[in-house]
C-alpha cells in the first residue's frame, strides 16, 4: 500500500479488532480497580486467562526489568496501571 492511501477492508477489520480488544481489557481493569481481585467476576476473568486456575505465589512475567511479582493480582494491577494489557506471565 502507498503511504496516505486508505486501508483495505481487511486492514480496517484488523485495525478495529485490536481497538476493541484494548477497550475490553481496559474495562476488565476498571472492574479490577473498583472491586478488587477477590470479586467473583474478576476471579473468573483471571481463571479464564490462566486456563481455569489463578496462579499462586510469585509470578514471573515477560516484562524486561520487572520480571517478578508477588502474586497474580499484583501483576494484573501493574498491567492495568501501565496500560500494558497483553503482557503475559
């Protein structure tokens, strides 16, 4: 594609799909901030992200310079506050 030309239909679809995902992630962060990690809905989201089991104990992440968190809740809050929603453990 030439610089300055509109996106193709497929490129628009890809572009907006990623925006919707970030919006959903920020909504999950808002729930986490408002209700805490022990809220049943937040726990279900955490379980979903971790194939049914929320990790216990120390968490290692893909974040360079900040690879260690005391628990999954702290890690999740860190992602939310930094708006780095898709960093994995």
